[in-house]
């Protein structure tokens, strides 16, 4: 219950304070390439239930709806502004809405794409599927795009065992550092 209260307070405060930045980023995306500012991605949430998760659009509108690492030439699909949005993780800010509505949490395993059957199966076996997915997570600050699926699930399972208010606050703090450095972002 305390975690959900922190999620609501954090998301509401984030939206209230960051709305000018969100508006500016939406405008940047629209000016950078044709199409909507937001991309609504079909993701697996708590207990493997599908939900639509908003992100600032970082790819062309005709890009395949798969994980970036599954594309043979990701750079072909990523927009110029999208590259910067991804490196800074600013493309994730619209997910504050998903946190406010209860589909996500500030901290938890990142929600799997509907096409990531291997990740979903591994997380289900590890019990991680029972967690609400997060805007950031333990795996994200320990390798982001640079780790393989088994390591990602091991880190998600470690979060499941270690989760607490203090651990969540530490992950949030470390996430800010990662977003500033852009470390371990491949695309």
C-alpha cells in the first residue's frame, strides 16, 4: 500500500512539474518526423495482462512493432530526435500516466513487449510476472540494453526478493544517474 501511495504521489508530482517539458518533447517529436507524438505500445503488465503503454515516439511510423534489438538495421527506423530521447530516457516520461492509472509502478521490471515470448516465459518461471512493471528497474541500472535476457531476468528476480521502499528509492536515484550519462544505451 505504501508503494502504491509513493507511485501515485511521484507520478502526480512528475506530471505537475514536468508538463512544460512533456509538451516541448511532444512538439519536438512532431516536428522531427511525420506522425503522432506518442506511441502506444502493447506490453505485458502484472500477472501477464496486456496493456497499452505510452512513450514518446522514437521510430518512424512504419517501423515494425518489435523490440529494437530484433531489427536487422535499427538505425534505419529510429528518428533523429528519437536517438536523443532514448539515450536520455525522456521517451519514457509519458509512462507517468500509466503509473497514475495503476498499470505501472515507479520501480519494477520493465514491461515486456507483446512479442517478447522468451522474456515473458523466463519472468513467469521466476515469479517476476506477479510484479507491477516499472518506469525503471534494477535491471535497467545494471546494464540496460547491454545485458542478455537471462541476466535481465536474474536482476528482475533479485528485485523481487529485495524490494522495499528504501531499495526503490535507491533505484530511482541511480536511474537519474543513468539517464544523465546515457550509459549502456545501444539504440
